[in-house]
C-alpha cells in the first residue's frame, strides 16, 4: 500500500490483501509518521469513515470497503524530511509474495532507538512502486545473513503463523571463543529481557520470568582458541544464540554486548571488526504455494578471510 500523507480528504478502496485486518492497524501502517494517538483520535471523532459510516478501532476491513481518510500530517517536519537512501541488497529469493535478502552486518532492519532508518525503509525508498513491504522477522544490527520481507499481507500472516509454530528452520554460523564441547548440542536455557539504566535492551538466562529458548549446536571446525559452530534456532528469542553461547563460557567473537571485551579489542587488531554471526540457511514452505524453499547465504568475505588465518586443530 502506498504511503499516504495528504492534506486533503482522500478515499481508499480495500482489496483482498488488506481485508481482514483491524482498521487501527491498517491506518498505522499506511499513515507513516502520524502518531498513534492521532490515528485513534480521528477514529473516535468519526473523521475516518468506512462506507460513509463511523467505525471503532476494532472494525475488521472487508474487501470492497471504501475508507475515507481525513487530512493528516506527519509527526514533525523534521521527521518528514529525514533522508533515507535507497537500499540495494543482494537478493537471494524473490517472487510476487516474498523477498529474501542477504543483509550485511552493521545495518539495522528498521529505524528506531536512535537509528533513523533501516533495511525496510531503504527498500521502500528503492522500490516506490511496491504496494506492500513488511519485515517478517528481525536480525540484530551486527548480524548478517538471510532476512525475509513480505510483499503481500497474506504472505506475512502465513509466515507469522509458521514462525509461531517453529516451522522455518533457521541456521547460523558463529565463531565462539574457546572450545565448544562436542557433547553440548541441545542448549535449553530460559531467557529474560531487561533494560539497563541507560535504556539499552539486554537478555540474560533466568528461570523466573524467562521465556523457553532452545538452540541446537554442531561443531563445524576447531581452531586454536576458537570453535566454528552451526546454531539451529528451535525458538526465536531476542539475542538467543549470543546469550546461549555466553552462558556456556564460549561467547561469540566480536560480540560487543555479551562477549569478552578484552579479547574483542585484540580481535579488531587481528582483522575481525564485527560480530561473527551469520544467518546462512533458511528452510520453509512457501507461504502461499507450499513449495519447499531451501535458501542459503555464503559466509561473508571478511569472516571467511578471518577464519582462513586461524590455525586449525584436529
């Protein structure tokens, strides 16, 4: 759906893709930059109408509905003028419902928390003709690899259902400090989200209030002082792999939040200037056709070059 910021009354006809969602969620999505409080105000006041009648925020749109939108303005002139450069990322898979890219490290998936823009805003800027582009899931800013973007709402709804049921198989390459035990395959440690006094999001292992989290680890290669592992996410908690490796005494190389800070400084001098975590494999049925998808993204050159300099161990 096109981003709408008009200073006069406009009308939108609902199609099959937008049918079924609540009107408040629909308005928040299409009225980019308009505060949620204002969205709910124009709903309560009756300035938004469906088929010439008032509706409340819980109304679910039906294909063919004619929605009247009143004049709206973005939250601030400064926000409206934020420059977002076009984003052109390596495309791993694309059809009319789904886009999968190979996200580079150092790029946030969306704006917020001090970040003006991210992958999704850059994609929308690069593809102004796209009617619908929404993130399916997230990757940490420091993590590279496979990232799914829905091009249809029906695809997004189905993908979210699959994620809730742990259908997608997501696997990562991670280089950890020390020697990861061969026998340590299934890590099941509950994770609890909290915030520092500065407002920074953190995660720790904690039984009380923690969410169930399960990662399967496999050793791929051993080096002097390091182990290259594959981590298979059985659940998708925030910072799951990073905290599960840290909790077992083998934090991810280059992790500035949960890693070994003294070692990280040495690693930078040795050529590792980012966290060594890469989403390399994704297996799932296509959200609309059910066709099996097996997608992969090779280890980035800077990570492959770093491991090439390490001394292998038997």
